[in-house]
């Protein structure tokens, strides 16, 4: 397990006790490093969903987007841990972060790009099926395209909530 999971390498990514400027750095790092992992997974699932949309597999894409939504819920939920970090303590930790911002996160940048690709693929899918969004929503909610559209909306909402809570 440890070899496959590379836990030694993973657990070595946090600053050693003698390197920290504040005792809550570990808290801060664990929340943000695990967020990057979840965002990596969400981005991979979003990319796969995009590919499935492009090959007319909306049901599979819908299932994959459910995973994206769950990943975004998990990263939002873990931000609760940061409520245990006072603004003053965060400012002390911030001294070792430099001028970096969460918006520079590789995971966030990946999500943004993949969301654009997903939207474009969905528009192409609607065009191939000769249906516009208004027509889709006037139809039955039991169709694969309707369910896919709803899954995309849920993903977008979960991403928006995460961004707001993270801010």
C-alpha cells in the first residue's frame, strides 16, 4: 500500500517542524495540498466527460460530471478546517507564501480550462442533435441531453460555491 500510494513522498511534501513559522502551517498545507489532488481528479473527470460528449455518450459524461460535483463538494467541505485558523495566524503563515494567490493554483487553472472545453463540446453536441437549449428544456427531463445539461449546471454551481467559500 505505502509503496503504491507513495505515502513517503506525499507526507514529505509538508514543511518539517523546524521550518514552520506558525504551528498551523500543517493545517494550511494539508487543506490546500489535498485540494490540489481533488482538483486534479475533478479536472481529469471533466476532461473525460468532454471526450464522451464529443463521441455522443451523454450518459457516461453525466456520470463523470457527478464525480466532478462530488469532488468539488469535498474540497468545499474541507475548507471548514480553515475556520480554526485565525486571520492573524494566517497573516503569519502568509509571510512564507509570498505574493501567491489561490487563483494561481494549477488545479484551479485546469478546472477553468476544462470547463471551457466542456462548454464548447456541449454546444457542439446540441448542434449535432439540432436542438437549442430552450428547446431542450421545453422537452422531457428524462432525456440524456437534459440530464447532461443538469449535471453541467450542478458542476458549475459546486465550483462557484467552492470559489466563494475559498475566498
